[in-house]
C-alpha cells in the first residue's frame, strides 16, 4: 500500500490515483485544512508526522504529503525538513507534492516554467521563490485567487485549460507549464492540451502520484496519460 497525507478532512484518495494506477493500492489520511493560506498550513503542519505514523502502522511502503502549497510555502528548506521529518518518524521513503513537481519538471527537461495556479498572490510569490531556489526560471504566473479548500475541486476543466493556455502564451521562452494545486482536477484534459500547446503540462496531483509510485519502486508509466507518464521517463 502507498500512503498519502491529503489536505481535506475526509481523507479521500485523490481521483487521479485510480485513473493513472488502477492496479495499485493507495490509502489516505486527511489533515482537515481550513484554508489554502499560510495561516491554514501553519495550523495543520504539526499533524503531518502523526498522520504519517498512522499510515506506517497500516502497512504503507512509501508516503507522500500530497499538498503542493502545503509543502512549498516555507521554501525549499522547509519542504526538505517536512519530507525528512516524515522519513525519520516512519523509516519509510517519503516525498511531498512540491518535491514531485520539481522531479517531474526536471524529468521533462523544463527549466523555464509558466505557472498556472489556484492560489492567492501570496502563495504565487512563495511558489516563484521556491522554484527559483530549486534552479528554475519562472516565465509567467497567473492564479485563480482561491483560498477555500472545497472550491478548488469545483473549477471546470475548461477554465483550467484556458488558464494554462494563457500562461503558455505569455512568454515565448516557456518550456512547460506547471498547473499547481493538488485539488485541481486536470488529468482528463492534459494529453490533449499538451498536443495543442506542443509543451509539457505538469499538474500537481498527477505528478504527486507519479513521484510516490516511483519512490515505492513501482512502474510509474501510464501510456496515453501525457508526457510525464511515457514509459522510461525519469526511470
């Protein structure tokens, strides 16, 4: 079983898991995050290690903290500290969704990245800083200004695709686009969007599954699901 720590209180496994890896077993525990802000993250950060230990007790092989802004909001060092704390407490391979998007962008050869996000301006600035610390250049950024946890999953795919297209068009040097926020439902339209843009599109939740599946020593290929899931990528 692969363990996930997710922001919503219900602790549901994000739907991308079954879409991408229907034969794998995922289990999630929720944090009851109240709002997608630094204040909201501060309120739940202390519970993450406890959730990780709970997943370890249930037999997890590897654990991911499946929240992008939850893991990047304190910068690259804060993300590493969070990942290391989960590993040290459980003895299991551990990762975060922020580590996942970094690994995905690197695997796809993207260095100059456009940012399409669900976030308010403060988190967009923190994401830009985090990516700069990780060696990326940010070409353009546009966020939807959402702070409500439940509202994120209600954003239509057409709205997200249009957002990605605007960000990609804003800078001719863009090598790929990151659609950032684990709550945004994007996997269904990513392959078609990549074909239209001629660029890779990394979305948080699909990248999070790709990353933790690899960490658990499983095959992360999912043909037809986009460039990130092509056989042999990042192996």
